[in-house]
C-alpha cells in the first residue's frame, strides 16, 4: 500500500524493556496499516503487547526499533517537544480509568485540551458535551456523575480537539479508532 493512503503505518516495530539483568522483547517486527476512516480493534491475551503498541502509536512511548508514520510523518524521528505538540493535535485518548480531574466540572475537564493548546474557541466544549448527551450535566464534578457519564466526559475530552486518531483503552482490549 502507498504511504499516503494510510493515516497510521507501523513498520517493523520492536519494543524491548530491561527488567533487572533481563531484556524482555514485548513487540517483535510489528507491521500495521490503518487508513483514514478505519476502526481497528487490537485484541489479545494479557501481556501480549497491546497497550505497548497503543502507547507507541499514541506517542506516549517510543519503539526500540522500527518506524511509525502518522499522516506520512515519521514520529520516531521527532524530538520529545515536537512529539508533544504533534500528539496534542493528532491523538485523543480515553483511558480505562478516565483520568478526570475531580475538582473540575465536566465542562472544565473537556476544556482542558483547549487550555493546553491555547485555543480560545470554547464553543466546541459545549458541542462535544452535547454529542455525548451531557450538556445538561456540564456543571457537575466527576463524583456527581455515574461511571457511564464519566466515560462520556472522557470521550468528549478526547474528541474536543478533533484529532484524527482516537485511542480507547479498555480492561481486556485496546481499541484504536481512526475517524475522518
């Protein structure tokens, strides 16, 4: 496949960790292509490397060897500072534990990526909360929301910047979403 047709291209990725005097290879020669608009589910047994792969694609970790191209850009060649900015504009995460800030309202939790990016257009926050059916709960703090509502706030936060890649971490599997 041509590189320009793929939103994500993982090429011969290997990831090794050092545990004491032992070196553990978690990923070995992984190849994956995800086109813009595709939904991909990465499933496997516990310890099979799913989370490691998602962390590498999401730019939270780096591979030991191989390359990752996102929108045709080799992210393995970017500095940590460049990765932070690129990730901010490209990837939205929904973590298993949601990672909502308890002292902030639903609105403020969804607004956080915009604050970090210096984006002044706050109308997208209300729009994201409306999309997940929680505009009426925007002034509530996480402790005042059900587990499902907290999850929807986390989803709204992940989509508020309109990232091309959305990664959802779940207990038994990781789901990588690529949305146009």
